[in-house]
């Protein structure tokens, strides 16, 4: 079965790409709170999910959660300024409208980056963590350049699989005792 977000909040633009993967979490759905998990994430946690993750910081501004992440995906360095757009204990959506993607780690370009996660019960003792990341390009030319450089698919999918597995393990570790 293909992973799906139920009631997806991230709407694509004309020049968008979305990548979804799912991961098993061996906990009942009642134990998991994605909002708590994401708002309590720190730089050490973030760095542990992938060697591509370089730095992370977060804050609440006017009661809205914001986080800044720096990561290397393929040949790109991304500086993402996320704002939490939607949340329940089982569904979070963040969006970075002006991520700076440094092509070949040198030339800056702006892209929008959605990041959405949801847990869905698969049994009384486990859930499926569905993760979606994507890119919203301002033009077909930028989308083509990203695809040719690997950001438009191969490297993002590989990164999503790696960090998603780490997210699932971390959710198990943090919410098992609660």
C-alpha cells in the first residue's frame, strides 16, 4: 500500500514536487504526540537523524512555533525557515516559504519547502508514521535545474528514507515511557 497523508494540508504549486514515505512505529497512537515531539526537538536530536543535518534552532514567536534547519541534500545546502502551520497530536504541517537552496553549495535560489508528518493507527499497538517533504519552485527552469542536480528526486527520496527511519525510532524512544 502506498503511504498517504489523510487530510493533507500541504497544497502544491504549479512547479512543485512531493515525496512521501512511511515508517512503522511500535507504539499505540494514544502515546504519540507529534506536536510535542517537534516543538521539543533540539539541535542534538536533529543532528542525530541524519549526517546531512548540520544545525537547528527553534522558538515560539507570538505563540507560533518556528524552526530554522540547515542541511545538505545532494549537492545543495538548504537553510529552511519553517513555521508551524497546522497541528494536532497526530498531524503536523510546517512550511518554509523562502528556503535558501545553495546550488552546488554556492549559488543561492529561493524555494518553498513543505514538511508534513502524520501518524495513523495500523493496530492497537502500532502506527504508521507518514512523512512528506517537497519543494515548491518559482519556475519550470528552477525545477529542471534542481532535478538535474539531484535535488528534484533522487537525493530527497534517499534523505527522506534515512531521516524518516530515525524519526520513527526517536518517537518510540521518547514516548515509550509515557
